[in-house]
C-alpha cells in the first residue's frame, strides 16, 4: 500500500531528525578543570562552585526537553500498540472463521469432545461436575466455538451434560451482604432445565449444594427461595437417571426427598447432608435402590430413620448427634445384614458418655475391612476378622463447623475387645482425640504386629488431658524402641512392621507437648538401626497453636530427626506458632491434607 509506505518514510525521517538534533550530546564531556578537580579530594573553590552551579542550571532544560520527547514517543508507541492489538484481534476473528474446526464432521467433533471431559475432584465434595450456572464452564463454553460445535454439543454429546454441580445460590462467597442476595441474575431454572434436557437419557451424577448464608447475614427472598425449590424439583423429576448424587440441603428440601421413593433404580452412590434441625421420623427415599453401594448420612436428626437396602451397601457412614435413646443395635443390624460391607463409619457430633447403653451382643461380619467409630460398647460387640484399617474418632473432625468432642474414655477398651474377638490383622490405626489412659494403647499394639501405618491426632491438645496422655504416650514410645532377637534377626517387640508414623496436634495453647521428648527421638532412631533396609520409612509431625514447646528442642532432637533423611527416612516436620509468628517446614508440606499423607 503506497500511502502506508509514504507514511512510514515520513515517520522515519522525523525520528532521524529528532535523534540528529541531539547528536552533540555524544561529544559532550566534562571540562578539563572539573576532571583535574575530581582527581583530588579538594573542596571546590568559590569560583569553581559557581561554575558547577551554572553548568547544572544549563543542563536542566536540556534534560527536561529530551524527557518530554521520550514521553511523547512512549505515548505514541502505547497508542500504536493498542491499535495494533485491535487489528490483530480482528485478524484472529477472520482466521477463526476459516478454521478447519468449523468444517469437521459432527462425528469427529463428538470424538474430540469426548477427550475434553475432565474428571474433576474436590476435597470438599464427593462429586464435582461442570457449574450449571457458569456459561464459561463445561459444555456451555465448548458450544461457543462456532455454530457447528454448538449444535454438536447440544444434540450429540449428552455425556457432557450428565455430570453437574448445582450451587444455589452460585458463588455465594463473592456476593455482597444485604437483606437479599443479589446473585439470582440469570434464569437459573431455565439453565438447569436445558442442561438436563441435553443430557438425554444418560446417567446423572450431580452435586446439589444449598449453601447457607449465615456468614452473609442475609436472607433469601420469597422469589429466590422459589428458584431454589424449582431447581430441586427438576432434579427430583429425573431421579430414574440418578447414578451418584450429593445433596447438601436444608430440612424443607429434605422433607421432599421421599418423592423419589421407588424411582432410584440406577442410584449407586448417595451423599446426603442436612442443614438445620430437621426432624423426620422416616426417610424412605433410598428404600428401593437395588444398585446402591455407597451411603453417607451427615447431620440428620438424631432420631431420624433412613431406610435402604442392606444387602447392596459397600460403604456406609452416619455422622450425626448422639440419639437420646440407645440406637447402637440399629447399626449392629446393618453390620450383621451388610454382606457386601467393606467400609463402615458410625460417628457423633455430640458428647459421648462412657459405656452408652447396656451391654450388646457380639455380632460378626466377614467383609468389613475399614471401620471408624468410638463408642466403647459398640466396638466391643464387633467381630470383624477381615478388618485391616481402624479409625477411632467421634467424627467431630472439622473444628470450624463442629465443637471438637473427644472420644469416650472407654474407646480403647472397646477396640481392644474388638481385636481380641476378631483376631484381625490391623495394618492401619488412626486415633483422633482419643484419651490415652494407662497402658490401653500399649495392649492394643501388642495385638497388632502387622501394623504399618500409625497416626495419633489431636484437634485440640489441652490440659489436663494432655498431662495424662503425655505420660502414657511417653511410656509407649519407650516400649516401641525395645528390640528382641528372633532367629538370626533383631526386630522390635512392638509393631515390627511399622512403616509410617504421624503425630498431629492442633490448637496447642501455651503448653508443652510432653510426649515428644528424647524417648521419642530414641525410638525413631532405633527404627532406622538397619539404615536403608529398615522397615520404617516415613515420619510426619505437625504441631500448630500458640506458645507451645517440644521437650526434644532442648536436646537437639529436631536436628537428629532431620539428619535421618540422609539415611533414607522420609521426614516431614511442620511447626506453626502464632504467638511467635514462626513457621518451620516447606509450604508444600502443609498444602496437602494430613489424611493424604497418613492414609497413603
């Protein structure tokens, strides 16, 4: 284009003239008098000082003039760059229209989109799909490529629409505080309805999360409540296609869950969490679910009864406050009848008295491999020969949502009885807020020589319980260091197969974690006496709180433990002290959850 060439030539001539105007600066230098002055440390004379001031005043206007030229060029360059970017975008749009992607047959587009399906995971939720109310996510976004893709996504890719996340209201954490929450902007019901229609007859896996607005100090308006209700109704009408379902709902919605009774023939996994004081005598939504394998019940009313097929369940969890009546026999019935049960968890979000209820009969299940519970009389009534993983916890393991309730004092007595009845071979033992009384834990470890992973965890490590546990654990670690000769080999007397040990204490407030003393360091050292051929492989320690102390600090214990890394031991040590504003450990150590480490 001739006119562009002419403009470029004139611009180049302008720049050449601009630079030529200041060519003299290349030859500009100090005067001989100033050079001689700088070779000495003498103070300038009155006359020399006057000359220097005059030179400075003469240079200032020139510098300002050149700076003005530079600013002009900067602004011009920025303006040109902005215009170039606009033209580049227009060019990109033109190129997009010519893209071969637009001419691909629908069958190939479907094949390509099959590979775009991302299997999402979330620490907070069991099921994660595309955000139905976010038009920049999932199939909504893919359909924006071109008309052909939009048509293909809408008509030929039901699998892209069949795994959903429904947050009502969406993105609550970004909303402002007010009488109502101004986030119901799009027609949420229509969006969900369209997504369900496009999923065709595919299996539906979804998470429906009714997010409470307590922290927002806000209330839903009647119109907003109606939107939430309609979204929930839409999901209920498609219950025949439910595969894996996660419901976090308040009691008004929970009261309608029984509408799907007899209409969940394909349901395999159900995660039900109730928000609010719901009191329903019977929940029969899952009574006839012939394929149900996983059932999690969280925060239901203590007296609520949930009906479900006992013979198909493989994983069962019930987390709720302790009932006013002894319902342990109900859970024993589940264990007896659960011929396919592999994992069973029975937790409470309330104080648990010792020896709740009367003595229960011993029941047997030969399929359960993982158990999580804390009631002493419940544990002592179990005979589980296949059990390999045991977690003793009250289930109050999320301090921001629940009061941390320790396990009852008879929890370890119940576990000891369980192991004695079952003759099981525990390989994983995880104790959460468990009172370590006398030698009860020592007796349990004597029954579990195959133990490989051992975790002791406190969500709140406080006095006077800490004083009791310090003494018992100190004695235990001393015993864990003892060895004996078996044949030609020297092995540890207690848990000789131990590979991983984790110590986690949180909210330690101005006290000493007394059991982490020299005996603990000596025990760890003894577990590595064979160097890289030792069975013990991993040590994980996390201490957090304010103003706490570890006895082994004073004897160089931390340095001793960290030095074992050179010998092949994987050591992860994380310390956080709010009072001293100190942190020890890599950021990577604390980004992953403790459970990822101790259960691996």
